C-alpha cells in the first residue's frame, strides 16, 4: 500500500507504553475463549463482551501491568495515522455529497490495556470501536498477529482492520448501531446474533467502500493489497475461528459472519463504492 508522504491524521491518541489495570471476569473454558477470540474486529462494545464473559464465568481475577512501546511500532503507527486520515477524506466527501457533515472518530493506540467509555479494553480483544466515546482502539501487537497468526501480511490488511472499525463509526453516526443494540433482550439470542452478523458485514462493506474511493482519490493500492485484505477477512470469519477454537461450528452463535460472507461484502464495497448496495440486514432477511 502506498502511504509514505501522505497526510497523517491529527485525531490520534498515542498511549503506547502507559500502564493499565483493573478487574475483569476471566476464567477457563471454551466459552470464554470464543467470546474473546471472536472479539477480533468486533462490532460489540467492550461492555457487551465483558457482560458475555460474566455470564459464562463465575471466577474473576485482577491484572495489572506496566509496559513500554516497541520502537519498531513507529512505522506501523505512522501508517495507521495515514490510513485514518484517508478515511477522514473519503467519508467527509461522501457525507458532503449527501448534504451532511462528517464527524471523524479519534483513534487510540495503546499497549496491553486501556480504559474506555465502554469499559476496560484489552489487547486480547483485538481492535474495537466504542460508540460511547466515538473512538477506535488498537494495540499495535495485533498488526503482528495478522501476519503471524492469521497469515494476512501487508499494510493493507491492517488498513482493512482500521477501515472496518471506522465502518462501525459510520453505523454509529447513522443510528444503525443503536437500533441493533435496542434489540438486545427483546429478541432471542440467536436472532440478536443474526443482527450482530449483519452489523459486522456492513462494516466490512464500508471498509470496501473506503478502499474504492481511496484508490480513486490517491491511488493507494499496490499488487497484492486486495488479496491481503481478503486474507484478513477470511481469517477472522466466525466459522473458521470456531472450528480452530473448539473443533466444530455453531452457526447460531455467529456474531461476525462466515469467512465467505466477510470477503463477499468487503469485495462488494470495493467493487461498487455505493452505500446503497450495503444493506446487509435485508440480505440476511432482517428488518433494517
């Protein structure tokens, strides 16, 4: 991905190396593993994930850590700032054309753990978006995990992750996230999970929309970039994560969509660049 020399966003909080501590319910069992692993690229807020952990575990323990930032992360941090700036440019133009003003999110880089308006955020959760403070959170060690654990190397794989989380910010601005959240407790868990899947797939679609317009604005793509993003989308599908974690798949427990679904909707966004093509709720037979 071509990014060097491009504008870096000012909406970045760099808190790498700062200490983090607090109490969170943790414990053994496959339920906890799935809740945390599926939190990668999550649409749920940390509060909801912590709530799910509480329901699956009765044990709790405390942690406290003080860590230092890795200087090798500096290049990655710069790249992320450029990607965030690109999302600002793309979505500002899309909103402008719709007669609206885009309110950009902030992004916080942290190490290990950080306090958010949605609760305590942890490295193990992967990148996430908190609608309560309109911030994207990422521990840069996740970028290494994309390459080593999920076999999705390249800067554009990281860019896809950032664009996906910004996609959740778009849903927050449009009121989509709140509508889905209001369904919690009013529909069955399996039905709510279907809405969660639709929300995640739409964020993937929005990531593709960003890539479509960013390519036309700044010609950011290099050979292999699209494949890198698709590898990342494929690696974090619910079916693949569940199969790897427990050896079998439970479709009713999906919250993010299958690998094929995630790749499909990112590609659709990238191929069309048209927000009108991204009604994932209707595609899944849900009320939008």
